């Protein structure tokens, strides 16, 4: 069967007029297709002001707002660090990745709130008052990995 050059030219012309879907698909650094993810599955990254706190302070109960006992640990059983958040910004029980200014990263669970944690602020649970003072106040990047509504 022989090919008709006129038919092939017509098909190529028609195909070149059809926009490709790939040109409208956004990808992340690994090349994964982000457009295929629902808005709940796409991670959101933003900067917040971070301070730290300890469960061992005068007037502290050692129990987070969500009922987690932090008197003997700053980690969840799954190995996540614990943070206090403003639930209107980061919903409680959400998992986040925190990147400090020096590049150090932590994965954490939003299990607590605090009276002065309002807006784009977090409080990072540490073991001692000395660690809290050393941490100070810094701007960090937060990526919401698993938002719980």
C-alpha cells in the first residue's frame, strides 16, 4: 500500500493546529504533574515567623490543645516534631515541613495553639528553655504536606 503525500501533509497541518495539553500542565522540580492533583493534594508553601516553647515552664500543663502529652517528648509517635499554630492558617493535625534559614528541615504536626500565635506565626516545641532561647525568633518556610480540615 503506497502513502499519498498530500494526505500526510494534510494530517500534519491539522495536527499542528491542535494545542497540546502538555503545554498547559505545570510540573514540580521532579517533573511530576501538579495539575493532575486536586487542590487539597497540592502543597502550599509560605513564610511564617517562628518562635519556640517548652512544656516545662511555670503555668504550662504539658498537654497540647489537641490533648497530646508533651511532658516527656517533643515528637509524635510517628517521629514528627510538634508545633503550635493559628488554626485559621494551618489547620490542627496538619503535617508540615519547616525549613529554617540555615536549610535545616523538620516535618511537624500542628497539635497545639498559643495565645500569641496569631496569623502567620508558629511556635516550635523544644525540650529546654535554653533551646528555646537559642532558637530565638526567625523567619521560616512552611510547606503544608497534609492539610486536615
